[in-house]
């Protein structure tokens, strides 16, 4: 077995190619019946398949370069459907500076897209899940809760209207990976650990905690305005939407306190944001102060839905 | 678009990583209902998925190093099934000096295995489909027809018995990629073009012809002894089995005549064989002398079967 520069269970696989460089490899399969909600077009589904993978590269701070595709196509698919899928894949790749370089198609019962993404990282700069140290600042690259609300609108037809509905649904149909932020932050030298929040904020915090052998005290969960409004209108707990939602592609990071200001400024200058949400502690538990009480954040992850 | 060191439509994708090196990337998806015949175990199917991909690396003369897996698993699959699949993948990878380094699973309607294989090739040594020149010798790494016969036994229950049946069925269940031969031949400098014969010998010849802008005069198609016997017993044309069968993983190559002896000796010394089957010509047609008549070899490819 070759030495694994990035441990098993991390978001990507790395292969040492010498001279301080790592080949970064990632595969993720999008299966329509669990990953493509009603109302999402083929173009959007294909683009999302790319975003899912790019997001893991963002968390490592590595530029994705080449993308290969294996398409599973059910019998009814036509030429124009395949073209639409191809266009969505290309659009997603080009948004993030990567190229679709090849692949194959096979007849399958499900519509599914299996992507293979390749990039090269510098060994000394690739960010792992396992580097968080007590005292490190916990931060995220944006507000949470929009995709959880958007999925509720698409899947269980929860109520929302006008601009808010549009914004929430759009967060599901046109997700964005935080690649720009990830690349900048890896260069900053400030980040000790990172992951994306595709399985939900709570789950992501637990993954870093587990890999790093630390805990977190969360002081503030930034909930998106639209998610707040949606929660209020549908009598839901906005914090629940933000913590246990999923298909949200923010980065969850720990940063060295001494380099915090520098990292924050770098991200801000590039048009992004870096929001402090808590502190890393040695006690291996994740807690949050909420209405005066210390509440434990459980390792509950986002479960894939199923169109039935 | 980055420059493509290996043109679109070749068996693998290459990405220039500088200093004369190429990252070689390949994806291929095995879908049980079209690629796994009755009688093939999960372990064998998983191993075959690896062999399919390794075979394309063999044709390029590149060592496959890292393998990532996306598994689509139907609902009924149990823990022990998944373990069997994992063991088959590992066995296949280890046979060829590669490692399964990661992947993911998703629920799907079909059992399917999507593999991504990564290796590094030297830019000057990677073998393309497009380098064949008139005068080059056409050669293969073994005899043909066994898998076509084996598939007929498994799928349409054609008759065969004893050792012959075993050998033919085994060629389907336990295919071998000619990686050793491919690596040696790329080092020999003798090969001008190569492809594997997974879509059948006739199809492979046409692919090289098309990519290189040449034709071939085939003087001899080596048919495996067991395939000859099977054809006789079942009143089939052995040449048809050899030319139009598929799922056969020999290499089909063109070689510079001046280096032929050297290449042949290298392969022989390593326990393999290199069989001359014809000559490259400038006329873009593939013909064969058969019972005194010049016969055209048509671009008929192997069609995937379907278990119904």
C-alpha cells in the first residue's frame, strides 16, 4: 500500500507524484432518484454533479483541472437530453476553471452521473480535516439554511412566495462551490482543517472534530435571512434548518487565531465572507449556547431524499 | 481548452503535468445487466471492472496506479455482497500493481461499478491509436475467439464440455489484461499505435485505421485452439468468433518493422507472445486473404448482451 498523503475517509484521495506535489482525485456519483429533486432540469442536475465535486476540492484548497464523466442513461433519453446534460457539465466545469475531458456512457435503469475530478495540489498546502487544534477559530464562508428550506419547498411544497421562494429554490437548483475562498484560504496558511457542508453544518463539524480529536463551542450559527423568514412562516426552527440541512456547499473551517485577520481580509477582498461561529476546544464534544442553555449539537447528517 | 496530449476518442485522457509527464485518466462503467453474464460472481464482476480499465492502460503502455470506485447498489445488496465486491476490486487492482484508494457508494436500481483509474506516463512513451504508418507490422498479444465462445456457452447455452468448456468460460469470467506486454512494448520504442480488443478484433483494427489514416492487409488471424474446437462442434465460423467477438483483452498493435525482432524477443522473454497478423497499407481499407479470396473485414463491433 502506498503512503496515503491524505488519510482514508477524507473528501478526496491524494497520490504522491513527487517533487512536493500531490495528484488529488475525487469521485462522486449523482443518482437522479436521490440527488435530483423535482423541478431541477437535466442541465441543472449535470451542473450540480460538477459543483458537488468541485466543493470537495474547495475544501482542500486545490484547483480542479480535469473532469471525466460516466453517464448512466435510461432507455427513454434522447439526443437532446444528452446534449443538455453535456452542456450542464461543461457549464459547471467552466465556472470553476476545470474542463470536461472525456468519459463514457452506458445504458442504466437510473439516470446517473459519476464524475472523476483530477487536480494537482502542493503537499504543504493541501488542507486536511484533521488539523484543528484547541484555540483555533471556527468559521464558515456564508449563511446556512437556504437549501434546507428550498428542498422543503420543492419536495413537500412548503409555503413561500415571491423573491424569498425564488432565492431558496435557486439555492438548491444552482448551488455554488466556494472554490475561490478555498484556494485563497489554502494560500493564507491560516487554515488548520476544512470540509464542505454538503452533509449539513452539524455533520461537518462532527467530521472535523472526529478527524482532529477536538471539540467545538459554537457561539453563533449564521442563518440566511430568507431561511429565517421561511422558518417563521412555516413554524419551523430556523436553527434546525441551518444545522441539519444539507446540499449546502459552504466551507466549514478552523483557523489559527494569529492569522484570522489576514484570512478574513483576503476572503473579503475577493468578494467573499468569512464568518466566525465558534472556538475549537480540547473536550471532544460540540456544544452551543442557545437561549442561555448549553445545548449539544448532535451528529445528525443530511439524509438524501427520494422522489416517489 | 488545454492542449490534449492524447486526442479525443482515444482510450484514455491525458493531462499535461509538466516536466515531460502526463497524468493518464480513464473512466469506464460496468453495468451488471449488460456487462455481467449469468454465472459470473460479484467478485468476478468487480475484478473484471478493474481489468477492463487496466487493459486500456496496457494499450497506452502506462502503469495504472490509483483506482477510485463509485458503486451503484440496488436495495437487496447485503454487507457480504459489498465485501465480495470490495475483495474483487482489490484482487484486480493488486494483480496489476494498482491500488483501490477510495470511492463512494450510492443506491441505484442497477448494480454498477464506475471506476476511475489514474497513472503517470512519460509524454514521449505513451502509445496512441494514431501513429500507424504504411509498412508497419500488425500484431496481437494472443489468440482470439475464446471469449466469444465462452459468452455463447454462458448466454445461449451452446454446447461444449470438459476442459474446453472450462477454458472458454474462464476466459469470460477471469479476463486478463496484457499490462506486462503493454509496458514492455512502450519501452521498446517499436510500437506506432495500439488499442485493446475489448470491442472485438475487427473493430479494434478499424479504430487504429481510422485514427491513423491507414488500412491493413491481414494475412492471418490466430484463433485459439479451444475456440476452433467449439466452432467445429457448434457449426460456427471460427474466424467470425475471432474477428467479431468482444470482451477480449488482447492488445492490437502496429510496430516499426526494423524494431520487430527486438519487441518480439522482449515480450517472449517476459513469458508473453507477439503474433504477426498483417501489414499496414496506405489504402484505407482492411482486407484479408481467405481461401484464396480477398475479403473485406467490416467495422462490426461487439454488442453488449443483456440478461433478460
